[in-house]
C-alpha cells in the first residue's frame, strides 16, 4: 500500500514524519508513506525549528495561479515518475494542493479513473484555483469600485463585493488572518493585486467536480473556526456516501495522544478498505 504524502506550510518531509510519528507507529507496517517535498523555501511553521532542521518548505508562498499551477505540476510529475500510488495523505497546504489536483483531474477527464483509490485530508486549507476560466468567472468582470474594495482588504469593503467574488473571498480572508503567524504576511499582501492574481478559492457552488473515491477528513477540535470551516469546505467536494470525518484534540497538527491515534488509524483503515472494494 503506497501513499503519497504532502506536508504543510513551513515544514518539510522530515517535519511531517515528526508530526506523523505516533500515527505511523500505529499504522499497518505494509502502508508505505512516500513524502513529497515542496520546492519553495519559506519561514518555518511555529515550533517546527525545535523539532527538525531546515530548510523549511511549502508548495507556494504567493497562492497565486502561477505558483499554484507549479504545485499541481509537481504533484503530476511525482505521480508519473514515482507512482503508482494507492492513496494520498495531505496536511494543511499539502491537503489543499492534493484536493485541487484531484478535482482538476475530475474536471478535465471526467471519464478517466483517478490515479488513487482513496484520500486522507488533514486540516485542509482552501483549494486555490489555477483555471483561468474559473478565475475570470469570479474576478474577471469586477467593477473599478469592486477592484478597490478587494485591494483594500478591509472587512467592511469586502462585505460589499459583488457575487461571486464575495463568496470566494470569505473563506480566504478567514484563513489568511488565522495563518498570519505562519505566513508572516497580512491579508492585504494577497489582496492588493491585480484581480486575476488574487488567490481564488474553489467553492462547490461554482466548481462542479467531485471526488468519487472514499475520503477521510481530519480536523482539530480546538482549531479556530475558520480552519474548521476549511475542512468542511473540503468535505463538500467529496461524495457523502464515501466520506468520513474525524476530530482530534491537537491544534492544527496530527494526533499525538494514544486515544486520538488509535481512532484515526481505525478511520484510515476504513477509508483504505473502502478504496479497495470493487465499485458497483
């Protein structure tokens, strides 16, 4: 059982192995976790420098369509050169990148099977679009006044954006605010741009692709509400009959307590078993 793993922002494969250490000890020894390193150097996530040495990496610092496209290309190249993989396991930004990649595959090739049988997405942040058609449908026809509102980054201005831009911006600014200590940049550095360079979140009412594979969605019980909502947003792109969610007690990390670890491994066994069942 070969599983492709993508780490979060400001960590690394070694950092993710550290986060998964208790989990991996409890997993089936036949599960082979393959860790993909991001190509972009960034500041370390809080506390990680005390656990593992750098460099500290991510898949994109700008969250714009060009850099996010490069992240998806990296995933594709990994599937092509190091696959096949039975499933994927992503944490935080890594979960968002994997979800965006698999959803794009469904959107572009709806009749073609996905390259994996299951997905495990932990503390997923929003999926950022790279499709210019989607971007233009959201930001392409903003009025001059709405462009100014967007660039301001102010809540009272963003609230008055025309739809669908307002719907797309809401989850983005919530996460940017919560993750500012990690990103080390305010929300305005992502919003004060040309509209087609602003991070554009995939929303289920605007993007119709859905993942037809079993999925497990893991979130931290004590995470800020904005991060919990991101995980629920990720769930909305997956079919209800094939998805399961699990909450643990750590804060924006992976389970460490014995009870949480055992429960998550049980949920992982379920999603892997479902992925191996023949589909009717």
